[in-house]
C-alpha cells in the first residue's frame, strides 16, 4: 500500500513529454565525418592575402554532418558541410546514392560557405605563387572528403530510428547588409550597410528520438562566413563552427546541421579580421540564440492540463503538461530545374571595364616604382580582378538561359527550399513569406545545377561586386521566388 502511494506521488511529479507520444511515422539517422585537413594545406581564399599555406587549425574543426530521413517508403538526405562550395564534392552524392538506394537528387549537400577552408584559387593570393605544388594535396584531401561524406550518409542510414520533429522561428543578431554604397567619390564595396535589407530570421528544426533524447538540430540563418578575412591563417569553419559547438553543448547528444541562408548580400556585423576569437564570439551568440529556440521547441503536441488544486502556502492550481499526440510526420520531396534569363553587358559597361583595367595597370606600374611590397600586392590583386571581369564581359553573348536547380523538402509541418549559388536575402525572405508552412528554411549554397550571385532587380543600379559578376538578368530573382513557391505548394 505504501509502495503504491509512493508510485502515485512520483507520477505526479513527472511531466509528460516525447516518450509518452505515439509514433509520428518518421524515422531519422545522423552521423558526422571529420573533414579537418593537414595543417599546412593551401589556404588561398582571398585576393588580398599574402600567405599560401595555412598556419594551423581552428579547434572548432571542419566537419560534414549527414541526416537521413525516412517515412518507410522514401528517403531524403541532408548533409551540412564546412566548405566554401559543395560542387567539388558532388561525387559523394552519386556514391552514397548507389550505396543506400536513393535517387541522387534526394541527397542535398549544403555548404556553410566558410571563406577559411582549404582552397587553391589561381586568381587570388600573392602573385607568382606556385599553385602546381598545392593543387595535388588539395585534390587528395577532397577525394578523401568525398569518401568520408558518402560514409557518413551510409552510417546515418544504418542508424534510422523513430523520431519526432518540429520547428521554431526566432531572430538572430549577428548579420548586416554588406553592400556598402558608393559615397564621397569612392566605389561601392563589400562592408556594412545598416540601411540595407537584412534578413534576421533564425529558424530551427529539432529532431528527437522516441525516448525524448535530442538527435539533431537544423539551423538556418543568412550570414556570410566571412568574419575571418585575408589576415587569418587558420583553416576554420568561421562562425558556424562555434555556433555548432554551442548548440551541441546546450543539447547533449544532438548534432547540429547548419544550412546557410540567402546570404548573397548578408555579412557578419564584425568581419574581415584575422582574429579567430571574433568568429568564436559571434558563433556563440547565434548558437545561444538558436539553442534557446531549440530548447523550447516541443516535438510532440502537449499542453498544460488542469487537474485540480493543491493546498500549500498558496492555493495552487495543478496544471501538469500532458501529451495529446504526435506532430505531423509527413515526408515529401519535390525538385525541378528552371531556366533563367542571362545577364547582358551593354557597350558602355564593357568600355567602362576596359578603362578600369587601364587604370589598374597604371597603378600597378606606379606601385612597382615605389618598391612598397603591400602596395604592389594590392595593385596586382586589383588588376587581376578587373582583367578577369573584362574578359568575361567581352565573351560573345550567350543566347541560352541559365539553368538552376531548385528542391523542396517537407518534414512534418516544416519545409526546406534548397538551391545552389548566392541569392540575395530578399529572395529567401519572399519565399518564406509565400510558403504554406509555418517554418520554412531557405538554404542556399546547396547541391544542384547553377550558381553564382543572384541580386534582386532593384540592386543592379547600385553596382558593386555582386552585380559585376552575376550571371543573371535582373528579372531572375522574381522567377525563382515564384517557382520556389510552386514547389512548396506541391508539398502540401
């Protein structure tokens, strides 16, 4: 009798949670691969940098985290990778597709877009660098990364188990519009534009195992991983690495997958520094903001239920949290390749770029006469940049459209739209606004055909870096928003 009373009292103290819900019908598995390269690998990410080799490794580490989702009839795979762009790893999709029996298009790789990873770029770094020496080492690292990513997908597929899923939308605080306007005779630049549009949507999708243990947290936010600039000599995931570590500390057992947002015109509030502690601090800030969202996200339906009163120092209403059932576990996938109008260059634009090349050549000659090494280095970087642009502008007009792959995934009452390239934040915001799902992530820098900067039409008149190199005509952005909205509609 006393034992029965004790059990009853104990039950009164235990709130209901995920473990008390019926199955959602959704299964998931997660696994991680370590992609940290040799410490002295090539690190040529910036035109301004004077070093070629990395000098060390950020303790945050470089990783790829694979998530496999299944409803028993179909599977979808997401892989978050610490890398500038995932196109160099596309073989991992084909390899994993064969090994787990999933169509290639259902495996989506997502780059964090860190500008501090292993990289060889013949148009950047110090003039005269011996790129032939470094490319074989980088290629060896990338081949190993392909194998590791495919292996992580296979491992996640083996770990499939029943899960519950829900998402939450909040606000992040570490980004700013980066398209600094031309002023006082100076050119437009990549920097800070407090008056420009900034998308501070911070979205999370939390995945719990059937017993309530957190399995994964997906985080979506639009901010270039460029806290670390040309002076940094560490291989680093930039701020997303510290964010990941912060979230995983707050939710032990969970693995964090970062899905970069529409960050084409979004940069960090502090950036282009060689101080890795700044990246760690900003990542921790966003990590804490995201962790707070994840910790208050219920992956099952539950609410407080009035169950009477208790006499105490005050008259207490007993309202324990009770589970009413699982949340929606629907899994759906849709994708298509669309055609977009291509950028055309007017004769005046070509002539202006030709003048810029002549001016850059004259400035290089002047810098060489001074003998100042930094001035010469900067002049070389300027001449390479505008010469490459002129060569692009002078190409015969291509009448074909630019092909771009869009994909959309429904996970319960949340959705994810993915595309390659660097769309401006207004595009992601418009897609999220038109979505029929309460939580919709817009993931750029992802797998698929296409790429490049995609500005909104109103930004072309302001010029600047992104406008100079975009392959898209001004009307492309509106087409992408409309087509992404159609895909999301198909998932309902």
